[in-house]
């Protein structure tokens, strides 16, 4: 795809996008999509090797990307990646908060403190301060777009995923809070709520045959999602096609929550 063939509503040429959790799964698909539509994408995840792989694949396809490892559960690393973008590019036009943690699968009454803290550090504190710091940079540059990957778990928590679902519900409200306060600065903030998606992160859901079959039977489209199924929705929310959309939570679940 060349820039001349991109619909102007979806053309991201000249924009700098930072995507966390981009070394695999939904984040990787979103990163490839944004790059293919003209953005320079900073590929971020905890491990540098995964970031370098995705960045190299994007570059090999003729698009623009770089790798910068960042664990969003670590405040020093959050500051480091935002400072890097500011110093190297002078801007962040698009932030996709996609990195997530779900270390505990089990009864909510037995949730270990360590798992609770890790989930909140990444899914809440990480998203919050990535948004706040990137938002400050966007404000200086006249605006931008923030996209938070939440989950349909934030709407209706399934069994054995208590603390993860709670953090995803908080992300939905966080999205609305940022959108309400940041609209005056030209910053749009939205959330993507994926349904059952085949990723390594969601592997436990696919290994549990009974759970998987019950989910599929409840999905009107009759299948689980692939990571690429989320990329188009993400593109809409961060591009000019969605320029009047903010504070929204777009459910992409094949109809599961109908």
C-alpha cells in the first residue's frame, strides 16, 4: 500500500504512533496497520527482542518503525519512552495502550496480593501515566489520539478472571475521564473492547475446551477473532475517520455481548 492509495480519512503520514504491547497479538496487528497507513510506529513491549522483530518486519515491508523496550508497570521506563519520543521526534500523535497483565486465573476470593498489584500496576497505573505523559506532549503539539485496549470483560466479568476484569472496567471509565478533560486540547481518547481473540495472552481461554465451546456457541458470527480483526477498528479510532469520536468504547466481539 502506498500513501497515494490510502483514503485521506485513514492517512497517518507524518504522524508518530507509540504502541505498547506491540511485540505480538493485537498490539502487533495494530502496529502493522498504522505503519501501513503512513505512521512512524514506535514498537514497545517488555522484551527488546520482540520489539526489534516487529520493527524489522514493518521496515522490510517498506514502512517506518523503530523498537523501544518498555515495561509499563515500571514508572521509570514509562518516563524513558515518552522522553525518547519527545527528544527524537518532538511529538507523539497517537498512543495505543495495549500492554496488559493477567497473572492470576482463579477464584476471586483467593486472589494473591502480588497478582492484584501486578495487574493494577500494568493495566491501570501503566495506562494512566502513559496517557498523562503522552497527553502532555500532545497538548503542546495541538492534539492527538489515545486508544486504550480494554475488553468485554470490563462490561461483564466472566468467572475466574476477577481482578483482570475489574481493571478493564476501570480502563473504560479512565477512557471517558481523559476524553472529557482532554477534548479541549484536541486530544481524543477512545477504547477498543475485544471479544474472544486468539493470542498467546489469551491462551488459557483456548486451552479450556469447555469454556471455549461455550463462548463460540454464544457468538453470532460463530468464530473467535484473530488479532487482525481488531486493527481496522483501531485505525478508525486514531485516524481522521474518527475525528469526532471521543470517549467511546467500541466493542469488537462478533456479537457476543448482544
